[in-house]
C-alpha cells in the first residue's frame, strides 16, 4: 500500500493506493472525492509545483493538487487545448497544410499555418464547424514520448518542416526526448499539459486571420495566423466578445480620425505620427500638466540633443545590447546614433560640475523625443510607433536616499494615475540573460526596489529575467475602463552607468563616492499614453483635458454677434471655445458636436439674444438652462480646473 497526499478544499488528505501499478492523478483525485463533473472537476494536476496531465502517473511522497476552473492556469490550459482542436480541424479541411506553433495568449490562442491560399471568412466558418464536431466527439488528449531524432524524422516525412526544425533546435540545446500529444487524427509536438478531452472546449470563437513571419524573422516564410478565444461557459465567452465590440468602438485609430486628432501616412513613413491641431493641443495640455507636477516635486526640466556620438552608446552598453533598435548616421567621418533613450545627456548634465552630497538627490526631467527601430508588423496607431516622446527622468542620489526616492516616484505615479481613474499593478523585473554590471550591483539594486515596495505595502509580482540590461526595474501596469492592462510607467535602479561614466560626488567624509542612478517614467511614451486615454474615455475627455471645452451653436445668423461676444469673453478667461455659425439646422449642429464629444454646447436663438444668455447643455444631453456669460464662465472654469494636490 502507498500513501499519497492530495490537496482537497484547502487541506492535505492522505489517500491510500493498494494496487501494484502507480496511480494517475485522475485516480487519486477520484479517491479523494473530488467531483467528476461540473466546475469543481479537476482539469489537470499540480505536482511538485509543475503542471501535469490527469493521466500522469505519480510516485508516492509528492503532494498533488487539482487545477480547477477557478485557478489562474485554467484558461491557459483550456485555450492551449482548443488551439490543438483548431489545428486538427484545419488539417482535416486543408490536406497538405503545414502546421507551425499554437500557444495560448493573454486573451485567447492562435495557431500558425503554411498554406498557399489565404484563409477567408468562409474558411473560418468551416473550421469552426469542424471544431464543434471534434468537441462533440470528446476526443482525449493522449501524451507520448519519442527520441528526439525519431520524432524529427517522423514530422519531416509528413512534410511538417516547422515541427522538424523545432525538434532539431531542441536537440542542439541538449534534449534527447520530446513529448507529443495526439487528439483524434492530429499529432502535435507539445510540452503540455492539456485538459483530459475536447468536451470542455465548446465555448470558443475564431476571431481573425493575420500574417506572421516564421519565428518572427522577416527573412523567413510568411505564415497565416488564426486567432481565437475560448472560455469555460458561453456566458463568459459572450461577455468577452461584447468587450471586444466595445474595444472596436473605442479604437483610438478610428477615434483619432473622427475627432481629427492625428494621422499616420505611409507616404511619410510607418510609425511616424502627424498631430493635427486638436491632437497637438491635447498633447500640449498633458505635457504642461506633467511639467508643472514635476516642478512642484523638486524636478528640474532639461533637454538633450537628438543624436550623440556612437562611442558614447558603446560605452553605455547600448551598442552591444540595444543596437537592433537604433538608427545610425555619420557626420564628418564620425559615427552618430539617434537617441533611443534620454539617459546619456542627463549623465553629462550631472558631470558638468563637481557634485557634493548636499546636491543630492538631483532630479532631472525631460519630455524627450526618441527614435526606435520597430518592425513594420508590430506598428499600431499611437501605441507602437517609431518616434515617440518619453516623460523621462533620471534621479541621482546617494545609496541611502534610494528607497525614499523610489517611494517618491511611486507616490507620483499613484497621484497621476488617480487623475485618470486608472487602477494599476506593479511588477518587479529581475536580471535578464544579456546584462551588464556585477552580481553585487544587481543584488543591491534589486534589494533597493524590493525595500521601497515593501515599505509602502505595495503588492507586486516578480517577472524573472525581464529587467533592463543595466538594472532591475519596477513596471507599472494600469487598467483602463475595459479592464485591459497596459504597461506605462517604469522605475529602473542602476549602479552600472554611473561607474561607466565616472559619476561621483563628495560625501560628508570628503571622499569620492558613486551616486545611484534611477531611470523612471510615469506615462512612458506620450503617444502610447494618449492612445490609451482616447480608448479609456472613448474620446470623451474630461473638461480640463478636452481640446475644445465648449462649442457655441447659433440657430439664426441674428445670434452670431452674441455668440462671438461669448466666445471672446470665454477665450480671454483662458477657456477653449469654438463657434458653429453655419447656416445649418440646430439638430444637425448638435449631433456633430456630440460626435466631436465636446463637453458643453451653448445654443443661441432669438430668445437667448433678447435675454443676453445662452441655453447650456452637456454632451450627455443634460439641460442646464439659460446662463449669462459670467455664470457659464464660472461653471466652466470650475470644471476645467487642472487637477492638483496640496
């Protein structure tokens, strides 16, 4: 008899196994009394901290835990399994198709295929129907292992060149065996695990088709990627699809055109944004707000050049670790690089004179425009561009000041995110494989970030190996009105660049010391942040941020003079007001103002001219009644006040 420990309803139960053969995870869960049906049914097992199939056999002594639908890993398990169902359906319908990779992703899954003819919407419908049949068949996912060389030969013989290439790379990395999963007639190279059978995959939807280079390499074949999503219930699927429809309505690219904010032209170049008057004004308002907040908190505004000598980027490590994202040129026989970051110029400002411990902390702030080489396939509106402006700051401080400075940055981020009603989460990213600096420096920097987060009681996740090449970082991920996560602000702790650029200060013992350098952003890329804001507010910006705060609409040209008088008074008070004096029906003008999402509409007809007032309404339709210029000015000034703190 063997005894196994099974986690059941939060407690470890001893389960006795009397048979000679080792039990499977499913058999142990059945003995522990876990349900065989419904949401409480185990989907997979967690054994020694690793996920395993329910069919996995277990040795005594290792605690085993069920993975249920409520667990964080559950949707990934389901979606990865449904991606295999989709691949099986495609191979049924399109003989000769070559299959590449098919992982689960944040909101669903995809699979890449090599097929001469492009998939159509009709094809997606056919694939969906074939998937429904596979789900109804409740096909099991069965795992097997093969020697890697044998598996590569098997896939190559079937024409599956992409699978064979993946296995050959695994062999080069030292793997001798690979795992395969079979579902119906489809066999896939896969680490797993999977749900037990296809029956749980009924609530799925195929969403779109896109091109994707094999292994992300523009020199490799272009494949077709089918995107889909899946949930455990039709209700959850519908809620997600409704959210996607709402996201389309809020798409900043569409609203950018409709609100006349910005445009991107292939004739100019992909990823290069042209700001129209209203968009440039929106951006200016945001920039001025941020400058003032930084000045209030002890930052100094600086500016650096757009290009710097290549030798400086070599010294900083960027040429070794970041050159594929940079643009280069030559002047008078000297190599130069257009800056992808603002940190180098800020170090030269620090070095411009001798520094004492009394000068620290030194907080330098720049709205610096940077250029980064992005592949055309990833460019997306404002959220992924080649030229953008960062709200970049570099803080130079003593080691003893690091924790307080990080806390100050976190408070600033919290305050500014609160202005836009953005809840946010934090993630601590540790040393990547490609990095500079000593182990001691990395440990010290990581500890400083952890200390600051801990002292504020801030919860955070660890993201192993995703730090900057020169130091660990805290990434701030905000959530918008649709619950989507966006990475914006960041705090990076750097002991290395001050060493490379010989930055020093004189301490109170009259000794030369190295400062610590903190790299940080709050909004990150202003282009990206504005794109997020457009979608967060669906283009209906708060009054203080709206490019046009009120529009004055005339019913008849007899009211033009009074409307223009109102406009002059309000503009003199610093308010952003436009008039619509066109000879159009009032209903048409109101409808256009609502589509432009202008916060206030003031209507002028004969009655208003006689009374010296305007009929005021909000963009949501609320009627505020007649107001004279002074009354409306006071209302608008109050609602348009820039957010601030004591």
